[in-house]
C-alpha cells in the first residue's frame, strides 16, 4: 500500500505553496493585461492563449498535489503498471511483474523513478517497445526497464533526470545500472 510518506507530503506542500501559487499569480497578471483597452486584438488573443495554458498547468499541478497526498490501497506492482500505461499510452509495453514487499517510502521513490525513466523513453528514445520487470530475489526488489530505442542514456551536465534517479535509489541504499543493450536497459535494486 502506498502511503503518505513525510517526503510526499513535503513535496505536495512545496508544490502548493510555491509553483501553484506562482501560476495563479501569473494568471491574474495576464487577466490585468487582457483588461487593458489599449491592447490590440492580436495581442489580446496571444495573452488569452497564454492564460489558457497557465490554467492547464494549474490543473496539472493540482492533480500532482492530490496524487502525492492520496493514499492508495493498490499494491505497488499494480500502481507501476497503471503508471506505465498512462505515461506510455500508445506504445507497446510488455510486463513481467511480481508483487514485491517494499515499504511505503521505497514504493513512493520507485514509482517516481519509474515515472522519470518512462517519460525519458517517450521523449528521447524513439522506442516502440518497452519491457518492465519487477521481481523479488534475496530480500531485494528489482525493477528493470528496457526499451528498443536509440540508447545513449547518460548523465549530462545541467540535466537532472538521471541524476535524480540515481540519488533517489542511493537514498534507499540501492543500486542503479544504466546500460546500452539494443536500446537502454536500466536495472534497479533496493
């Protein structure tokens, strides 16, 4: 069962008190600009489009806040499958999933890591197939995510996705190996 860990609740508060409030304030500023009678129709339409985009971002941030605060009765392996299907909609995904016994903090971190990996696959790999394995061996949970994309997933300066993945896994006293194998293969154990 995924629960509200202190870290999840802290992140939800930070999102609410920071980014969400900033977006709302930015939206109000755009409303004031649109109210200016001297604004050309073209500019008004551009500002209105930006305002609608900000509204969409506010909804996304609020949904993330709710997801961070929500307890789930579902076991981790089902949350992982649901997450993968949502992020990789339209891609072929193969699952070899077992139920694993990890604590709430590990579940939360592994789900965040899997989400980041899958978003990277969708955005950068050119893959058409993803394989996700989750299994338990010798008191350790193993999560493997592979794709048939162009490979080359490496840590780069001023890019924080893979760095964040590594930091999350290290905080759990786990390991993370990233390899090129006819695409990218990421193996995590905690």
